[in-house]
């Protein structure tokens, strides 16, 4: 019986990208009945934290965080039964906001806002369970309108 049970730690091996990463932890967490459970962490090959979050019965649940190599937060949001749910935020490696919006059952939902690195709005998008709906606008870095399109049930209306 090859079931994985209890504490699990995987290390970077000789086939990793850098000789400096050999022996460093790649990921760690727990298994219960051969499924990931509880708090898990994944690491970059330099040992810095890459991803952290929770599993239940092998599915991602609750809050998850993903980090850029420089340690800045890259994205933050929640999972329910392995699918993105609720409000999510994404960041540039400078820490400035890149985009934000809601998920419903793993699909983009409602209003999403994207930002240029200078913090001006890059785009406004609306979704209904993953399908673009309504007026979608994009903007240049100076804030002037770049494009405006209308979508009905995921189809661009000319």
C-alpha cells in the first residue's frame, strides 16, 4: 500500500535549475488518507516562499497567497472546493496593484479592474460566470480611453 500519510516534505534535487537549491525544501504539508490537508507551503529554488494556503480532502480551500521572487505579494484570494471564489487581488512585483475582482466557482464574475504600474486604471471588465458582459473599457497610461467594446453573453457586439 503506497498511501501517503502525515508530514510530507519534498526537496529540490540535482535535476533542479540551480546547484544552490539542492537540498532546499520545495514544498511541505500534510497528507491524510492520501490527500493533501491543512496548511501547505511551496518554495522557490532559492528557499523563499512562493505559495501558501490550505487544503481539505485534496482540494484548495480558504485563503491562498502567491509571492513574487522578491517577496512581494503577487496574488491573494480564497478557494472553495478547489475553485477560486470571492474577491481576489493581484500585484506587480513592486507591490502596486495589478488587478482585482471577484471569482465565482473558479470563473471571473462581476466587476474587474486592471491597473497600469503607475496606478492608473488600465481596464474595466464585467463578467457573468466567466463570460464578458456589458461595456468593457481599456485605457492608456495617461488615463485616456483606448477602447470600448460591448459584450452580450460573452459575444462582442459590433
